[in-house]
């Protein structure tokens, strides 16, 4: 199939969305949940197949920019034209395969995971809409379509975080995600407008008004910014604000951990594998701008490194299995931004890909555990689950090895090994990201190496507490009072975790995706990194400005260091946690070490931000209401009314009601009028 | 013409009109006010007739034009009289109605237009 069939990829999910939205509950009543689930999974699988066929015919390189399928007019102003156009190139097709491939596995998983929930159709409505929006984001051939997808996925994320909206905490988490993302969107919008203004002012780029289409915009930006690095920095940083919002980087990361309030398949698909990586996609798309601005690149590197470290530390203070994975995601996203800052944009995308494999796997595995443990998410209640959940256990082990970046250099490594190696290598080997003479990129590389060790430790902690050890800690929860036999049967599905609970392995619809993702986590990196296959597929030519970006630092034995970090971290983790839950990390949180309590509280950052924004914002709003609205606005509005009323009171005196007075006034007026004209005429000489 | 000058007609007309105006403003009885209005209308009529006559006299050569100018002024007087008659009929009806309503037709008591 050639690139013009790309509309099919977009068509299936939107049709699936319409079916779910309009007919979902009816189908569920008539044919049952399995049928509805199958209808939800099918469009995504079809999209994947079509995407795969198109990808086989897609080549990278300069000719790829011509692969733009124009589906019609959209905004058609005199100087600015923005058609519905979709680009088929290695970057977009990589994302399409991740979105639809991982997406269909997660949809399949969700048919099992959500089978006991109400609102089955509503769930899949949002999920299909999400896939569609995400595809628009990556396939759109101009920044405005990207923005449409950007907002679409934001909306779906909001809807799905708040899926169980009856719980106030979930609704609040959804609001938080939406509002924090607005800050990022502000940056993205400004960056977009700056680009239009710049290109229109300099009269470069498209002759037909397609200023924001990648094929004409990127070369034009290069011309326009060549002698203007300050402008490149401004545009780059504004775009990065957008990327940081969506991809949960430091100042704006705080919505992502709360987003775990949504159902676990959502966490796996949206908040780990696809949507949160769209910031990296944006940086890859716009890499010309960042190539021209070392300062912006340095800031991206610094923020990425700091986020990676910060989130990895916080992960140690979490007891909720999904929260650990959420902070791990934030941390890994930091790695991707280190790569993009260092100039190795392909390495960022490589980590997006491998991360999609193993983080989706880890989240789905965590979902399987949560499913088996009666929706209790506290790892302090787990332990020895390998006995009950063998498939989940082994796949999760593979996922953990992948995220810990375990591998034997030169022989074989799990997926994360290759991408993390490329990122750290690029950061240490390049001098692109520098500011005021400081080699930010290299500092970020060393920090990243340390975070890699931390990653191994906290992931081992998660595995040990959940699956290993001999103590089955939920046995310590006192058994709930048993109701009558009928009652117990009635709420069988929603019983609480207690000592009598026996975890059961999950159904095939849930463990099958785990197995597929485990295979990808094991072999994906090896296959894609083979002779630099992924790099050459994504960037067949050297970068236009930076040229060849090396990922092998010449004087540092990086492979040895990172292997030591990965394996050493796992050994340390095993030493601490293999025996079970340490005494000072139990339910009594006052016995925790002060550092761990700090980490649990995100070093006070979330609290400070919440206080500053919600309460501070509330105070500002109150002050505005009192001083601006009540005094100024109301003053003007009511004042004008009062002034007219006063004038009316004054004029009222003349309305005596005596006819003769009116007649007199008419007479005086008339005589005055006539007199005036007579006078004027006599002056005019007529 | 006949030795009565134009100024005498206009002066009489002005006098009648001023009398009417002052009457309308100072009198309280609506009937008298009506009479004053008639006075004003008639002063206007007198002006019309005067000018018609003098116009005719100014065109002794053209008989048709002479007749037309005279007719125009006199027709206007007929119209004014018709309108005045209609006005009196309606006005007296209103006065009767007010009298039935309030048992008085004193203008100073009818200050319904007061703001």
C-alpha cells in the first residue's frame, strides 16, 4: 500500500468511536460484552495492519517529505492555508505502529480488565477516540493538525482519568491533569504563532501559504533562524514548554502521578506508552529549531536530567504499585529529553519505542496484579505472588530487566539496554548542549548513569515486594465479617482484600498481551538496534546542522559503567528487599527514614504547587473580586445608571403637567428658531 | 387697491394671532382656549386671503395665472376651516369626556403629563 491510503488508518478508529458512542449500549444488550469488546479491538487491529503495510513501502530520506496525503481544505485564508494533510514518513509511521500495535494489545487487555465494570461502552468510546486523536497528532502534516491531536488526546486523557468520576479524588486528578496541560498548551500555542509571525514577516517558506506544513516550514525555519539564534531559543523553549506539559517534565510533571487514578489499561496506553511521549515526537519533528539553539538544547538536557533524578528518587517513597511505575515513567521521559537535548533525536524516539514495550508491559502486569488482588494497590499487602500469578510474574520479570537496561555489551541486551546506552552515549559524546561554556549535556549524561542505577534499585524493590519473598502479607488483614450467604454472593465482584483472599491468574485476554509485550521487551531492542537499523530508518541522512551525532564517547567505557549500574542496582535491590518488606518501610510511616518520607511527599513540591496555585490563585481571585469587580466594574456599571437617574431627577422638574407651560415652551422654541434663521439669512445677505 | 394697505391686513392678522397665543397660555377654561385657537387659525386665514388678493393684483396681464394664484390662497382657507371644524368636534368630545370623568374642566387640574 502506498502513502495515499493513510486515511484508512484514521478512518477505522473514528468509526469504532462512533459505533461505541452511538450504538455501544445497544450492542452490549443485544450481543453481550464480548461482542462489544471485539468491536472495540477490531478497528485498532485493522489500523495496525494498514499502518504496517504502508510502513513497508515507506522510505526515509528527502523523498519522504513528499509523502503528504492531502484530504481537503480546512483553513483557507488569503495568506495562510492549512489543509487536512497527513504526512507519511519514518517518524510518523513509527508512532503509528506503536500507537496501533500497543494500542490493540491494550484494548484486548482492557476487554478482560474492564469486564466487571459498568460503562463498558463508555470506556471503549474514549479509548477509540484517544487512538484517533493520537494518530492525528503524529500523522498531521502541519503544526495545527498536531495541535488538534494534542488537544484531542488531552481531552481523552481527562475523560479517562476521571472515568470513575463518582470518586471525588478521580475527578480532581482529571482536573489537575487538564489544567496543568493547559500551561503546556500555552507554550505550544505561542511557539506556533511565533513561527507563523516569523515566516510571514521574513517572506520565506511556502509560496502557497502553507506556512505551518512541515515540508515547507522546516527548511524555511532554517533560513529564517540562521542568523538569529536568539529567536531559535525563544521558539525552541516555547515548544519545549508544550512538550514538558504533555510529557510530564519537571515543573509540570505533577499531573502524571495523579493520572494513575484512571483504569490501569489507560495508564499503560496513555500515561506510559503513547500520549506522554508526544513531547518527544514534537521535538523530533522540530529538531531543526533545536539544532540551531545550543541554549535551548542545554535547558532541555538539564530539565530532562533533573526530572529523571527527581522522579527516580520519589519512586522510592511510594507504596502504591502504580505510583512507582508512574514516577518511573516520568523518570524515563527525562531520559528521552536528555537525548533530544544532546542532539540524538533518534535516540529519544528509540527510547520512546522500547519504553512503550516495557512500560506498557509493566503497567499491564501491575494491572493484572491489582485485578488479582481485589483492586488493592498497596505493595505492602503483596508478597509471594509468583506462586499465584506465574505468567504475570515471568513477563513482569522480563519487563523489569528491560527497564533496568540489563545486557551484555556487544552480545545481547534487553530492549532498554540499547536505547539507554544510545542516550547516555550521545549525552557524553556531544558538545551541542552547552550554555555559558558549561557542558550541560555531559553532566546530564553522568546524572543519567546514576539514575539508571536508581532505576534498577526501585524496580527490583517493586518486583521483590510484589512477587518474591515468602510472606503473603495480605494474610495479615483481618478477614471481613461474613454476611449471609446471599449477600456474599451478591458482592462477590467487589469484595475487599482480606486474609482469605486467594489470587487467581488472569484470563487469557489479559495475559496474552503481556506475553507479546514481553517478547518485544526482550528482543525489540536487539532487532531495532541491529547495525543502527532504527537510526538509519528514522534519520537516513545526517542532521542538517549538527551533522553526524555520535553515540559512543571516545574516552569513557560507557558500556561497562552502565552494565555495572544496571546489574549493581539489581543486586543492591535484591540485598535490601529479597527477604520481604523491611521493618522501617511498613505500614507505620512514622518509622520511615526522613528521606523516604520526603520522597513519599515528592519533596514537598506537589504540596507547594497545589498551595501556591489553588490557594494562592483563590486568594488572587478573591482580591480581584473584591477590588476589581466590586469596586471598579460595578462602580462603572452602577455609576452610569446613577448618573442618568440624577439627570432624570433634575429634568423631571420641568415636567409639571401644565399644558400651558408646554405651549409656552413650544412658542419660545419656535420663536427662537425662526429668529435664529432670520438672523442668519440677514447676515448671509439674502 | 381700495386704499387699504397690505400692512394693515398683516398688522390685524398679527394682533389676532398674538391674542390667540396669549389666550391659550393664560386662560384656564378649555372652551376659551378653543376660541383662542380659532382666533389663531383665523388670523392665518386672513393672511392667506390677503396674500392671494395681492398676488392676483400683481399679475394684471396674465388672466390664467391671476386666477390660479387667487384660487390657491382661497382653497387653503377652505381647508383650514374644515380642519378647524373637525378639530373642534373632536376637542369638544374630549372635553365632555374629561368633564364626565372629573366633574371639572379646569386645565390646571389636568396635569396627567406631570413627570
